[in-house]
């Protein structure tokens, strides 16, 4: 169907700043965690709610909303297929988000353990940290592990809320008003 040796031209798209990716992920993560926390009778039940809710938000909604979720919309990002420069197919998007969803579910367990068992907390947060830290190490395209597996790419788009830019503007106005 397609050549495995095909290397897309990542220079075609401007690099997405890591802080935007982190912000978009944090909004999506906290939103789905908040919804699943209502079913927090135990961790297993919370995971059973979290993973389908994660896939609905990050696959179904993203597929219907031009590659954007709530967090990606807030930070002007969208996911595309790096080979064909279009929205990823449902299977590719599902692979990407299943990896992130499982890592996020483990992170929830680690965050709920908190510091009562610090080693377990660190071990449960490690998969998400390692996956996402690969984006920091990739100077060419900021590809994390889940991006590489699903062959997706996060790009900036004009369609969104620009939350980070609005917050910077508000803080700039506050700083100017405090100097007067």
C-alpha cells in the first residue's frame, strides 16, 4: 500500500512548540480524568471508563473535528498523517491514542498513589514520560513514540482558540498595568 522507507518532509510544517503539545494533552487528559473520576469506586472501574472515554475524545471527536480535540483546539493544533499530509485514518489515530490512553491510565494510577509509595508512582508515570520525552529529543519533527508508531504528526493550524497566546497577552497587560 505504501512504502515503509518513505520519509516525509517535516520542514514543510513549522515545528509545534512542546509547551503547546503539553498544554493540549493536559486539557484532554484532565477532562477525561475528571469524567472518569465520577466512577472512582476503584481503579479498575475508573480505567474501564477512562479508556473508552479517551478513545471517544481523542479518536472519534478528532476524526469528526478535522484532527482536533478540545485541547488541540485550545492550542491551535491538529494531528495529520505524515505520509499523506491529511487527517489520519481511523486505524492510525486509534493506534496513536490507544498507546497514549494506556500510558495515561497508568499515569492516573501513579498520581492517585501519590507520594505514599513514591517508587510505584514513578514507575507508573515512566511510560508516559519516556514516550513524550522522545519529542524533546527529536530536533527535526518533535515526534513522540506514539507519533512514530502511528505515523502521525502534530501541526499548527489557524483553526483554534490560541489559549497560550491569549494567556500571554493577559499576563502582559497585567504586568504593564502594575508598572504604572
